[in-house]
């Protein structure tokens, strides 16, 4: 048993400062699988080490995707390790041999959680979802299903279901992304509108979007060159803009 703070410090460096120098990295299997089952940030950080063991040392983890699916909660778009998590999730969902029901469950859950996500996370997750559609064409019926649910209560997708195969994601439609086409941030609305058209074969590069912050979005908007639009207006007179305003006798606008 390790203190939570020490757990995090160990897991942050384990994949690049410990495992490559071990004669038998497989000795860390039990430690990493237990850490992966703890939940929260510790589970996210355990993904790096698990990826190396699965990819390079043939670790078999039967419930791996079920656990990865359970890590998707509203906090996933706000956590400190968001970039690391989505980078690895992108790798784990890159295989074309994954069943359609599993990928559809991830798409649906990410889309439902996106309804309350901040703009900087949405600009990353929408291209992420588009890439999943490119890799798994069988899931595109989520976009092209003409008779989707009239409202959220009629959606057959079961958000609370922990088992992806029982979530009924393939029976649903992607109304969440359609609703984001009316998002207050114009860049988000533009990104969501991509699904109204046929997707290109080339995947979007999301590496530059994984660590996008609210400050960067704000800074980008501030630095935009404003277009001067000529307008006809009546010069303000008085405090409240009326010609014969009593306040105009006592206040002036410089």
C-alpha cells in the first residue's frame, strides 16, 4: 500500500524511467493492474505502464477495455493528465480488429460527456471521434441513422451500463454532436458541423490539440484582427441616450 501522492509520483515516471531498465518488466504486472483498478487519476497514470506491458511483453488483460470505458466520466475533460489519457486511448482504439459495439460505446460515451465539456476539450474530442469513424466505418450508422430519438429520454443508449456490450450504443444516434453544432463557441460549432459532410480518408492530427488550454483559446481570440464594419448610428446624447434627457443637464459623456 502506497500513499496516494507517492502512487502518482511513481506512476508518472514508471514507463520511461523504470521499465526500460528492468531485466524483467513483467514483474510490474501485478502492481500496474492493481493501480489500474484503483480509479481516478491513479488509473489514468497506470495506463502508460500497462501499454508497454501489453504492447511489448504480451500482457493479457481480459477486462482492459471495460475498465478503460469505466474511466470515462465528466471529470475526464478537466483532469491534469487529460492529454496523456487521450493519447493512450487513441492508441488503444486504433486497432481495426476491435468489435463495432465496443468502439460505438466509446463514441457515444465521449459524445454524451462532451455536452458539459469546456471548449478547449471539445476542439480535441470532436476530431478524436471523427478519427474513430474513419477507422471503424461500421460505426457510421450512428451519424447516418435518419430516425434518431426525439429527445434524450428515448435514446436507447444506457449511459449507466458498465459493460460496453450491453450499452446498446449501436442502436442509438449521435444527437449530442448535432447539438454541439449550436455551441456558443464558433470554432466548436464549426468542428461539430464536419459530421454533416462525408469524412475524408485522412485522419485528423490531434497531437497539437491534446494540451489545448482555455488560455490559448482566449489568446487566439484576442489576437484576431477585427474587421471594421461601417454602421449608421445616432450619436448618444445624455446618460441614457435620449435627446431631452434630464440627466444630460447634469452629466456629460466625454
